[in-house]
């Protein structure tokens, strides 16, 4: 069994699980290594910002990013969810001024 590590996808500390010939994150269930030699990218923790649930304080799990087309103020929407209390959060990124 591998030691707990930070998942590059959801940013959570996770105990890797072996599933269908690869190790996956125990929280978001995504592969921990994209290549067959087992190398893993190390997240840059200086730029990483973990969001916690407003209601229970549990780290939120990233669900995906989507382009926002019908807004003059925002260009990206990120959805996050809480694995503890099932809260759902949408975060909008403001457009950058050129």
C-alpha cells in the first residue's frame, strides 16, 4: 500500500487505491499517474489554494471548469463539491482587463 499523498486533480491528501492496474485517488477516483512508468507531477504548493466547505470546513473536491459564454463579467465557471455534507459550490472567474 502506498503512503498518503496530495492528489494533483483534487488537491486532497489521499491514500491511493489500486484499481484496474493503476493507482487512483481515494477521494476523486482519478488516476494518480498519467504515464505507465509511475512518475507523478508534483503540485506547486505555492500557487495552490485549497477551498474548504463554508458549512463543515471539509476541503472541497474540484468537479470541473467550464467557459462562460453569456456573461460580460466572467469567463470561467468552476464547480466544487463537499464530500462530507454534499454542498455544491460554483465559483466564477472575472475576465482579465487587457
